[in-house]
C-alpha cells in the first residue's frame, strides 16, 4: 500500500511540490492547475489528490518546508533569539529569501499577512520583548507599537526587494533593515 512512510509516496509528494515550485517560477499561482502540476510532476490526478486537496494545500506544504529550512539555517549558523535583530540574522534570512525568491514573490503577493510557521507567542516572549526592554522600551503596549511599525516596514522592504528580483545584495538590504531597528545603548 502507498502510505506516507512508503518511499514511492514520499517521492511522488516531492515531485508534486517540485512541480509547483517550477510552475511558480513560470507563471502566476492563480494560473497553476492540478492538471498542469500532474503533467509537470509525471503523476495522475488520483496520485495528486492522495497527497493534497488543492493547489493551495501544496503551497501550504511548501511554506512549512521552506519555513523549517529557514529556521534550521539559523541553527546551523548559530543564530538564536538573542540575535533576532542583528545584522547577521537579517543576512541569514535574506539569503534564504533569495534562494526561494519565486516562492516568496508568490507568498508576499497572495498572502495578506507575512507569517511563517513558528510559535509567535514564544518568539514574542523570548526575542521581541527582551530586545525592546533592553532598548529602554518597557510598556508592553509600546513594544507592540514599535514592533508593529518595524514588522510592517521589514515586510515591505523584503517584498519590494523580491519583486525587484533581489537586485541588491543581502548585505545591503540587511544594513538598511538594521538601521531601522532601535539601538540598545
């Protein structure tokens, strides 16, 4: 039986997700169809539907996989929550975005919010609040406003960078973003 632990099942799923990534680089996600995915992946529709409910469920799977890859890049490069707003952490993130720019172009243009799969409350408690408190901003409401302002600008800068084919280097964009973060004295 072709179950999730079966090699053939995993290979088919990988072919489907790879096909969607390829198709994303060729056309708008709204024009990607199950038939087009099946043709590109070399699978039939029954196989597709054994793995996914829709084109958007494939996108969700890809998003989760890319998110996991990004967070493992931080681990490999010894980044941690203490360095969330560091120049180096921005470079790590931007390298990741450049590598997956076709996905991120679609992600930024079709999602209303920029959220990657991680426990945001944990991130808020262990990274965001402590950083802003070190900068002398102690009111939780004020921290929220500062972070919302930063977050919106961060997303806009990265989205524009991706939509302009990542023309500038990761280090140039990281420097710009870093200059927008409140400095700790």
